[in-house]
């Protein structure tokens, strides 16, 4: 058995040859019932696991080939190791299949949440009636006490504003301000007389605004801002 250098690469084929040759002769030629000169079990296990870096690896392999009890023991360790490795491999494969299967399964499942999120938000309608208020401008010093503050939903709003008597037809800018002058939402609209009030219609997106009090500011090209307190729910 010394003829061929085994080195650190004990291939499956050379292993099979080794075992076959050894098994044939070993039981009769090298019974070694007292286990004289046998290596530690840890060395046999190391070789069974292909940890071939030990300094005595080649000697141990030679010994296995000439000792019936060590060959038996080696075979047990080797079978156990291969079985465990196959088991682990099978487990990894199984886990992979499960993962792929789950991904496929969930990929096919109707995904209500994302669909709901992707669906365009409905446009809500809201009407603010300021028709009974005087035309107030932000530069006016004298102000009446504000009437009850109207509430709006934080949504895409088709906002109808009944403007105070005396306002004009035409294009308007509509803004929501925080504080007194920080615009956080902007839109434009057109005002027409609907028979009872000057009515401005514009669509404005309030979804990203935090709940709280805002200033609704409205103006056309000729007027300064008219401002109204509103609450976003
Ligand atoms: Zn032995």
C-alpha cells in the first residue's frame, strides 16, 4: 500500500480501491483483535471526514489498510459522515425548494395590499362656503372674528369654494399654507357665477399634509391673497 503517494487528495476511486483491496485480505491477514498500534478514533474520524491535513495522515491510512478493526471503524465513520452530508445537502435542497416554492406561491397570490396602494386614490369632493364673508385681504388690518373653521379630509379633493360676494370670474390660485405664508399645496381653478355665488372649482392634493390647521389662500391676478383658516383631519 506504500507504493502510491496518497497525499492530501484521497479520491473516491482510490478510497474504493483501498477498501476493496483491504477488505479482501484484511480480516484474515490482519485481524489485530488486541488493536495493537491503533490510532486514536479522532484520527480515523478526521480521515473519514476528509480532514487530511494531520501530520500522521498517511501513516494512519496505511494502518487502516492493515488493521481489520480500524477498517471497520473507519467504514462506520465514513458512512456516517456521508450520510450526514447527504442529509444536510438534502435538507439544504429541501429548504431551497420550499423557499422557491413559497416565493412562487406568494408571487401568485393575489396581493391585496400593494394593489390597494397602487390604486389611485379616489377624488373626494368638498365644498367651502365663504359667500357670506366679506372680501378679506391679507393686508387688511381690521379683521372680523373668524367664523367656525371648516374641516377637510387629507385626500385628493375636488374643492368647490363659494367665494365672497364681489369676487370676480376668472383664473385663481389656490394654496394651503402652514403658518401664515408657507405654501404646502398648490392648485389653480376657475371661478364662475353659478347664479347664487361666485364659485371656484379646483382639484388639489392634500394627501401628504399632516393633520392640523392650515391657511387656505385664494387670489386671482388682480387681488391680493384672501385667506381662510381650515382644519385638515
Ligand atoms: Zn488498528
